[in-house]
C-alpha cells in the first residue's frame, strides 16, 4: 500500500482560491470549493474555516478521497483512491485508516478487516488474487500474528503465526478428511530487507508430529 502523495494541504493558503459560503466572521462555512496552488482541489462541507462534514478532495497526482471530515481530518467513513492504483474503503480516525475497512492492492490482492493507525490490526481476511489462497486470523501492526488459518485449493492450515509466517504448532486438514498435526520450524534461508508492503513469506520446514489418519498428500517442506 502507498500513502505517498496523499497528504492534504491546510486550508487558508494565501495563494489559493475559495468559492462558497462563509459565516459572519468570514470563515469558510457551509458548502464550498477550494483550489490550492499545487493543483489540489476540495469540494464539500466546511465549518468554521475547516473541512468538516462530507467532501471530496482531489490531488494533483490523480489520487482522490471521498468521505467524511472532522476538523480538516478524514473521519468516519470514506473511500481513498491512491496514486498507485490501490483503494481503501472504510473507517477513518484523525486522517488514518482505523476501524473496519477493505483495501484493494495494485496487484489485485484484497484485505478485509480491522485497521489501527493505518496498519492491518485485529481480525482480518487477506486474499491472494493470483493463487486464490486466503488467510484469515489475527494481525498485529500489519503482520500476521498469533492464531490464523490459510485456506488452499485442496486443504487448510491452522496454527500459530509469527511475522507473516507459520511458526510453531499447527495442523493440516485436507478436503477428503485426512489430517496431519505438526509444527513449522524456520530454515536457514534468510530474506533480505525490503520496503515493499506486499506480504512476504520466509521458507519454513514442516515437521509432522502426529498423523490421526494416513495422508496421501504431503504439505511439503516449504510453506506457500
């Protein structure tokens, strides 16, 4: 996800232009349009000189926000179209994604769930468009953590997650009813640091510990 180029300008720029209602003090109040020096434009409700109520903010880079405002900040429900082609639709608090929302990424992946301070946080479902794989479970500060479940085309895995990957005890349940219990352990392979927000996985090794039924399929040594 990308918030680059999505910062809104303050009201009252001496070089900007405003068309709309004002109160007795001369402040922007009611409905109006503001045109900023950099090419940004806001059209919507004002209260005492600030964006307040419902409005649309158009950025010069093509990004766009449509939704609620509270004292110049995005608030409650709104939709943001980002310059990289991604989209967020959901709850906002003080200019940040906060509460329940749906984020569609440039590659077509989607996340539906809870947010806190612009990060995936709480319960949520992440859907990988290319593979059809889904993850549902707990998120902490943008990462898969604690108990979660991956749903694959022919089976599902439920277990503990640490930093976006399975780690520790878990179990596979296949569509035909077979089960396998075990744990994931990290391999020696390391990932270099990346600035990408897309979910990455680190190869981990599956160690079976208990097989309630004979299993014709092997999850393999590397996850995903």
